[in-house]
């Protein structure tokens, strides 16, 4: 099963629909070109060889910022990664951990994280 195409992100209260621009066996790339912001998202899976242990899954959102004259200003990136280490992946328990982390990232906790609070 694949992620939807386009992949929709709500950014600053506006939905950005990122179209799939690439797909292979272990990932997909999505892109949206706005006037002063360019959005790209990546889905990646690292699967060990048969009999191997450890597996990882990542979703990343990158935003490039430009001024009104199309001059590049900066890039921001947010990643969500899930990894199993010592044995075969248990998708249920790894999913519980992912859901716990995502639910913790309320607006207030996002602010604390970005303000470098410890």
C-alpha cells in the first residue's frame, strides 16, 4: 500500500498538496512549488536482508524559503523516524511508541523543543 498522491500537509493553516515525483521499492518523494516556499517530503524504508535484524522507517518534510525576488533564504526540515534494533520489527509496539511521541508534540511542547528547552 502506498501513501496518497498527492500527500496533503497543513502548513500555517493552509493545505499544501505535494505530488509524488519519484517512487521505488523503498521510498517515495513528493513536491510542491509555492511562490515563496517549496515543499518536499520523503518516505524511506530500510529493510535488512532476509534473516537480518533492525528495520527503519522515516517521513521527512523539508521547506525551502525564498523572498519575493526568488532569492533563496533558508531551509527547514522535520523528520519522524521509527527503528527497531535487536530483533524482528514488532509493528504494533513500534506504532504505540510513534503514536505516543506524536501525541506529545502539542503546540506547547513544539514551542519548548524549538526554544531549546531541556
